[in-house]
C-alpha cells in the first residue's frame, strides 16, 4: 500500500510539473504574440500615409487632359506660330518639316543627350531584370546601345514621305513617335514635330518656347523599349518581305496579359511589353533624379494617353496608365504609393 501511495504521489507531482510547464509555455506564447502584434502595429503605423493620387493614377493624369484638347492645342500653336514656315516651304513637304522641326526643336544636341540618358536608364533597368538570362541581357544591351534618335527630316530622306506620314500624319503634327527599323537592320526612334510642340511649356509665345524634356520620358522610354520588345521584324532580302518573330523570353508575359486583360483582344503584345519597359525606365529615372517632382512629371509625361481608345495593338489609355504601367511596383514606389493594393500588372 505504501508503494502505491508513493507512486500516486509521484504521478501527482509529475502532473503538477507538466501543468506548470504548460501554463508557463502558454504565458510565454501569449507574451510573444502580444510583443509581435505590438511591433507589427508600430511598423504599420510608422508607414507614411499615401498621397491621395495613388488611389487613381488615371485621375491624377487626365483630370485636365484629353486627347482632343491636346490635339487642339497643337493645332492652335501651329496656326499661330508656324504660318511663316508653311508659306516659305511653298508646298514642299520636306522643306516644311525641316523648318517646323528647326523652330520647335531649338537645341537638337540637348535633346540627343536627353535621349541617350533615357536609353541608358532603360539599359540599367534591363540589366537588373532577374528573369532574363545573361545571354539575353547581352543581346538586349547590344540592341539598345546601337539604337539612335533619328530626326524627322532624316527619316523622310531615308524612308520617304509616305512612311513618315504613317506616324506623324499628313501635316507631321501628330502627337506621336515611333520605333523604326530599316532593311539594313539599323533602327531608330523618330519623334514627330507635333510631339515636341506638346512638350512645350508656356508655348503661348512663338519665338522662345521652353521644351519640357521630362514630359517626354514616357514617350521615349516606350519607343526605346520596342527595340527589346516582345516581337521583332527582320527583312528577308531574298523574298523581299518582313518577317515577324516572337521572343521566347516574353511567353510568360504574354500569358499573363491574356489572363489579366482577357477583355481586350490584342493581336500582339509588342505595345504592352514596350509599356512594361517604359515603367521600369521611368522608375529608375525617378530614382536617379530625386529632386524631380515625381507626381508632376508622371502626370505630364503620361498625359498623351488620356482619352486614347483600344486598338488591335493598344489597350485603352486609362488602363495603360492605371494598370499596365502604373501597377508596376517599382514605379509605384517612386511615386510614394506604398500601401495601396496593386492594379493589374504583368512581369517579364
């Protein structure tokens, strides 16, 4: 009986010890959870409030801009300030474009320097892309470094009037730019005179307009992005035709676009991939130029998309601003948009 009593006492003591340890462990666990919760709450509360514009980047960009209003302002400037050039050209299209471009682009060398800066920014962004292999990065780097800006006049001389008008319109004053490849393999970015007019700050005067280069970051980085975009065209000299080929690096991007933007029936995704690279370049440009107002620069540089409609190759402007471009986390970070749920975006 005594042995049973001893065993009973030992068992009881063991139960007490286990219970004490359980209570102690539970207390420590509750304390740890409380500490973690408090730390997390402090971290969340420490995040700065987002700027109001983060809720809708399209509203930020387009509240005072429409495609029609921008086109109207270009036509008004042309009517006020380019009459002499048009008259002096006497109906010769090349002469007319040469005189217009010379007037709206006072310092071609300064623009070329800016173009190269944007290009180098995109090269830097591309090189940090973890999804690309070293071989693909080297290929893209080579393509980007060989890319040049081509003036409107030189484009007409090399490609002809009709080819130029496809991008810049009958008068050359469309707010547009293009990525152009010649049969030789040489490739260029062409900026229409109308796009330079749209970038003029306070252009009510005719003789001393100021070109707001920062407002052209998106246009240039988008067109430069085409040189490493999702598809390429090469000229088959034997059959005298152009052959399109898709880059396998973009298969995942294309699948993502098909899924997330399924309501839009794009025939190819070259424009979307150019927007992707534009978002990367703009984010890197903003990072390097911290004194620049990122909010105002984003607004001015994206304004050309306001009110643009869906085409067989382009998403509507509001979707491009808010989701395809404005949904990229690097760009949102530079805009101070850290807390909002991201819109639709795809990665290479």
